[in-house]
C-alpha cells in the first residue's frame, strides 16, 4: 500500500512535537535568506534523488553556518 504522502511519517513527527506541552514555533524561511539551505539544496540536486543522511554538516556549508548563527 502506497503512503498517502511521501513525507507522511515526518509530518506526523512534527505534529507530535508541536502537540507537546512546550512552546514551539515553525517559521518559513526562503532558501535565498538562508545560505545553508541554499547550498544544501544545490547539493541535493547533485545527489539525484533519494535520501542523504548527514551526521555532521558538510564542509561546503561550514562558513555559512557560522554566518547564520550571528
């Protein structure tokens, strides 16, 4: 049986976290406003689909991570 949505499990996890007794805010950010996301998106295109599990930040975005943290 095909899932109703490809990211069904991830959406459920987010909803479960948001339903807990804590303050949770989800905010949309355009990739142009976040250099890390912009570079990760470009990297994702080169992977050619599927999933990539990153256990640590790729070297390509380390400079952006430092800049985005300030």
